[in-house]
C-alpha cells in the first residue's frame, strides 16, 4: 500500500472504525481473545534492503514487499507483538536486523510513502497501517477468538540505527488494553 495523503483527522476515523470492528469481532466469539500490541517501525530506503533480507530469511513474510525503495521513500512495518514486550527493538544504534521484533503474533502490515512529501506523516502512515492490518486479519479470520489491542507504538528510525522517536499513539481512542509505559524516546 502506498501513502500519499494530506494530514487530516479522517485518518483517525479509520482507526476508530477499525477498533470498533475489533471489539465487535471479539464480542461475537466464544473463546478468549488474543492480546496484541501493534508496533509500527518507520525505516528509510538505506535500511530497507537489510530489513527485507532479514524477514525473507526468517519467515518468508515478504512476498508482496518491494526489494528496493526509492531514495526518499519511507516504509512503516506494523508488527503484532505481545503487549509490553519490545525486547531488542529498544536498542539504540542497533542494525536494522537487530531492531526487528523477535516474537510476531501474526501477519504484519506494510505501508510506504514519499518521505519528502509535506503532506504525508508518520502518524498518517500508522493510521493507514492499523486500519489495513485490522481489515486483513479480520477478513482472513487470523484470530478466530478475537483480539484485544493496546494503543500502537510508533518508532521512527534514521539510518545506521539511530532511534529518532518512540511514542504511544492512542488516536484519542479508548483501547481494550492499557498503553505501554516507560518506552517513549526521547524520555519525557
């Protein structure tokens, strides 16, 4: 999926609608829903080949991913991980391979956009990735007993493993699980 949008609050509405669908799906099942934390990691074109190669070797989840990206292009990988467990993704200065999550609880999502565009933001990319991911996993019934989500974490990475920022993005919504604590960067 490509992201070419101007910043507008309707993208938050995509997340609101996705969260409603998640809650309705969980309420309609008889089992215990799976607790999931969504981790959005933004990387640039310089780190992309290493990320692509790592996931191709590790799991083969890269069938629809591009092998290369344009110089100014950005990518947001959205990973479903256990809540509150960032593991090695917290490493500053880590290679692209080392900052990838160790435990993934399902299929990830990917969005890309032109990093030079003043109208496409990481927040917008996260909103589109969350909405797309929810649609995909509910359509495919990937979580037959439902899911309970924590507010997503957004990590922005610069080349050579420099963590630019890490925030919890609530989209001003009530989430079934509490937000992760003590993970923001730079520290508040």
